[in-house]
C-alpha cells in the first residue's frame, strides 16, 4: 500500500478555511481473501477508467468537499 501524499489549499467556497487533502492511486484490485479479489475497473464509469489517481480535499472550516481525478 502506498502512503497518501498530504496536500493543502485555500477553500474555494468560504475563503476563510484551509482545505486538507490527499493524493492517492486508484486501486487496480481489492483483495477480499487469499483467493478472491475485486477489480474496481469493472465497476467504474467510463469517464473514470482513463484516470490513475484521485485527489480529495475537505475544508476544515465549512466542510466543503472537492474531488479531482488525474
């Protein structure tokens, strides 16, 4: 498992708070047990299948949530 990269940015909604976020890779498979696994790619919308990473930000003041895919 890769450690997420921690990010911060100014909130785009309330302008007073800071948004704390992280950058992580979209998993290729999720193990359930030693012989079973889920492949998330099969369940993703077509628009997400071309992306490999996601960034998620949450404002510590107003709670605004923003998600980016790259």
